[in-house]
C-alpha cells in the first residue's frame, strides 16, 4: 500500500460562514497579510444569486461550498431534447463515416429533412466553440436535435420512438451546452490548503497497487484523511491496458512509477503543502549492464498499449499526446516495479526478472508472473526481444534508470516527500487564462465530435492549482444533471482564475469527479452506479506523516 499511514483523522468541524452574493463581488475571509477580493463565479448572467459556505476542516484547510443560480424561477430557456447521431448520408464528404454528434451542414440538413418527413420536430444547429491559447476555435460542426421537452422522461420516450425509426441518439439537457446565458444552477466545492497554517500532510495515493481501481472515499478512509479529491487520468478499459494504471506521469513518495505523456502537464505537490506547481514533463529511461544499454519505452504499463499516447517514435497513430486514445507499438521495452500489482502482464515476449539487488534471476518467456520481494523486471516485445535477450543474462546486474525533465529540459529530482499527478489541459498560467487543448491532445483530427463532448460541453470537472499566496486549491464542479450544469474546459479556466489561482490545471473529471470529507463524498458523482473507482486520489491528512 502506498504510504504506511498511522492514525485516523476526523475533521474538526469548525463553524461555517455563509456568504450570499448577488451581482456584487463576494468578500471572503483572508489569511493575515492578504486582502483579496473574491468575485462571484463568472458563470451565467451577473444578476444570479450566489451563496458560499466556508468551513474550517483542520488548521490551514478550508472548504468553500458555492451554489450559483438555481434559487430563482426555473430557467425556462433550458429544456430537454434528443441529440441524434448523424450518419454520413448521400451528401457527406465521407458517406461511410460512422454516425456522430457533429457533421458538415449538408449531412445535418439531409438528416433533418428526413426526420421532418417522418413526423419528427427536427432542427439542425450550428456549434461554435471559443478560441483558446493554442486552438482557433470557431465552427465545430452542425448537430441535429429533435423536440423540446420539460422532462428527461419525455425526451427519453422520443428517443425510443427515434430508435424504432432506425436512428440513434441521446436525451440531453440544453443547460449542458455551454451557452453563456444559462442561469444555472452550479455546485462548486473548493478545498484550500494554506501552508502557513497547515500542519498536516498533502499526499497522493493509488491504494495497494497501481493496476487496480479504488474509490476516492475508500482511499481517503484507508489513509484517515480529512479530505480528498480524485486525481489523474487512468486506464479504464482492459483493452487499453491495466485498469487503474495512471495514464500519464505518476510520482509517489518521490518515485517515478508511471511515465509522462510526453510534454503534458503534471501537478507537483509536496507533503507540507508548499511550492505546489504545474509543470510540463518529459522523461527518459534506460536499462543497462556495465558495457551496454537500451532505451526504455514505459514504466508499469502493459507493453504495446500507450493510453493517451505521447510515447516514442514508432507508436501508432502518433507519438504526440492524443487524449482518450490508446496508441500501440508492437516493439517495446517496459520496466515493472513491485508497486505494479500481484503479477506483471502476461503475453508473448521475454521478461528479465530482477531480485532486490538488481540481479537477473530469470529470463522467462512468455512474459508475466510474480516478482521477487522488492524486485523488478523488464519486459520486451516484438523486435525488442532480441535486444533484451542479448543484454541480460542470468546472474548479471541490470541497472534501470529513469529521469524526469521539465519543460526547459532541466532534470526534476523529486524528494521522498514529493508526488506528481498527471493532468491536462492547462487552464491558468501566471494568473492569465492559458487553455491548451491542442497541445495536450484534446483536439482530435477529423473528429470534432470528441472535442464537442469533452472540451466544449459542460461536464463534471476536477481542477487544481496554486494561488498567489502559495495556497494549494482543489476544486470539484458537479455536472450532467439539472441540479448542477457542470463546466466546459474554458469555463473551468475562468472559474479557476476567478478563485485567484495563479497556475491551474484540469484533472480527471466526468464520472470520476469526487470530493470527500470524513470518508464520504460531499458532491454528487455523475455515474448512474454512484462513486466511480479511480486510479489515484489526492489526500489531505490531519497531521504530517513520517515514513
């Protein structure tokens, strides 16, 4: 288990302070020496009511619960509708393309006309998206929607009627579209860790091993944490690797246990809550004997499967970051540590098994199996099998080195009290909006529907960063409901900036978004099944741990 933690922590439950905000900025309590003005969240019209309830969970840790909008008369402009998947069609540039949410105007018009002819109230709508720091924005495409309904059940009934007519689609609420005039509501929770008063420990945990998933509340309870949020992206589908494995950089207790998606941001944290930062990371790794060495492709992941891409030359379809895509490479060299799991991944190839003293005790083929206590291994596939077989022999000492580099190419040397979590895109840099979906692989060539759903539309989000006073700030925003609309990525950046963050980054969101206090979620996770098991979580512990 990551970090042998002693003792359980209960929140101190200090008095909450309620602040109600209309169109005027909200004044929030400030630490000594600073007097920031906290303005209302930049969501919806300026006249929305906003309430903030501030509670001290432990010295140096506050929870601010923000509710914006929703207290007034229901926003009659928002409604349920059915978004219909658009096939290629006769007029499409690619008639054989699979159905998708957005297409060219001719395809959308063709489907709209067909649906109208069959008695459906169909319409085609143009979708435009804002410019970001590295993406021009503009027109994403055209969507087709059917009907205007007061309830989800009515929209679902229309979707059933569409399916009977041979069409697929989903019931959606127009409040999730991202339109600036929507009146909410929004539910946003903010944890603030002030290092000047904080005497606890800020810690990342993946549970007993890397390759399995646990809920944020389970990870929090096991550690005796006062509070916790879900953290980095991770493998969910077994076809994409080992479920639970971080899909990007993972440094725990100063050890690099998962390699970066090259060039993407990481959230760097220290146990004492000081010097939190966002930095872009690359890496290099080698396996060597006294006379020869080979470059590594990965750390603690299934060889051949590179979730979110951003790997090495030869990866298909790209060696650049590409979010929610699993790139492949048949010829890889991947190292495994004892933190990975009970057994290393099985399959064709060869595996050099090392004991705790880095001596090769076995070359096994096919690869996969248990590791000696404190031991490690290197797996080779495809053309790398011959390379590893020539390098490693039973009884040899095999050195495995991995190095993290920051965006300036400088070596990053984490201490045992440092954790780094994978993230993306960037949201705020040096106090200014700096949203980077293209750099971080969220712009998919030839698939605007993916950007539409993941970046443009409102979803649950988890954000993190640091403010000008050096405080670490962790934010969750509920979404995918009528009770909380969620945030687009651009709105996430605007919220982070309005909360005073100097640097901020997006963590895993959607159904993963969870904030926990005293071992139980305080937000409303969006998955129908409830709280989603995740890869890792960021924990706020009641006192500094010694390990």
